[in-house]
């Protein structure tokens, strides 16, 4: 009996001794970032830029895996159910953390299932139409939509995304009825605008600006508080007469809340180093964006404040379809 107790005690001591060694050894193999939106869009760009820099600061390779569907919910649920060992990170997006959970039931709790590591991207959107569109301004589009309910077709990156929320805010603010056409990502909706399948869309400025510069799209307004340096001649939604359409898209990194605390802390430190890395900051500047907040706590606080700010707006719209 005494021998059994002694052996059990030694086993516990061994386990406790191994835990710091495990944390100190992390990461000992490649890390995966699940990006819940289609490749080619701004979220994918943000994930890959962050992965390159974060890899240097962690001394381990990092791969980005796109798992799309339901406006980002599918990938987020996959990340929530992955082994909580710190080797699966989530590219968190505004839609899956501050919009969709307020409008319908999802298979994760953004507050209790994940821990914020840090923000990596923040940018307003642009309202764009085809370069050949008869709409020369946001006022033209609104005027036509009022006279022709349901005829203007708007693409989004998916139901419940911030691009979809912008459409709903436009409908409410301008008192118009437009037809929503959800896609799996902004790049797909933009392609269909240029192909003449749909009329308009909201998209991250960094994603649509090359097409505006290339003469394939026309920007009618941007959703930030100030004009974007990428589109200095394009009015804000406030200047365009639709001030209620104020949305900012953000991306960050989260890990499961059940991951070991030592690993969470190591990841937070590495993401902070990434945010302050000169090369990463230069890449964001090139895309006319920034991290928004610095540090894990500030990021977590921003998400909670955004959720509180958007809650009454989203609930007044009802379940987003």
C-alpha cells in the first residue's frame, strides 16, 4: 500500500516537472492558422503577412489554412474544436466575433471559447460598382434604389459579415430596398461586379483599391471616419449623405481558452513582437491599414466594446438573412 502511494506521488511529481518543460519546448512543430474566409481577400492577406512575421518571432513555421463557409462560422467552429495545445490559432474576424453571434446561434462562444492574442489588421470598406455603372455617386445609387425597390443587387463576403452589415445599414439609413447576394469572400463578389452579374458591393479598401486604380471598379464612398489615403478623392459615407453606414473591418489572432496558460502567454508575447515588427508595420502601411490596437488586452477590450456598440443595431435589424 505504501509502495503504491509512493509511486503515485512520484508520478504526480513527474507530471508537474514535465509541464514547464512542455511549455518551454513550445512550439516544437509547425503551427496552423485557420483563416475562415476564402483565399485572395484581405483577411487572407492579413493572415499570411502575420504568419510570416510571427514565424520569425516563434522560431517555427506557420501555415495558413482557409476553411470557408457561413460567413466565417465554419472555420471558427473548426478552430474552437481543435486540440487546445496551441498549435491551432484562429484568424478572428469582426463578423464571427461581433456580428453573427448577435444575430443567430453559432457553435462557439467568442468570449469563453477563445483568448485574444492581438489584432493584426483594421480597415474601413469602400462601396464599389463597375467602372461602366450608370451610378456616378452614392446619391445616384440611392436615388435609383428608391425608385426601383429590389432591383439593385449587392454582393457581400457572406451572411453576417461586416460587408453584409454595411448593406443592411445602407438599407436602414437610406430607406431603400436592395437585393443581397452572399458570396464566400469579397474577391468573388468583386469579380461578379466586374463581370456584370451584380451591381455593387462593400469591400475592404485594400482589397478593392487595385481594381479602382486599374479602371475596373468605381468607388462611391468609404465607411471610415476620414477619407482613406488609398482613395483620397472618394468621399466618406458621411460626406456622401449616408452617415449611418459606418463599419470597420478588423482581423486578429485568437487561441482556444483551454490552451495551457504558459503557451497563451508565449503567443501573446510573440504577437506583440509581430505588431511592433518594422517589416510587418511597413506591410500594413503599404495596404493603408494598421493593427488598430496593440497588445492582447487592448484587442480583447476593443472586441467587447464593438459587441456592445453593435448589439442594439443588429438586434433592431432582426436575424440577418
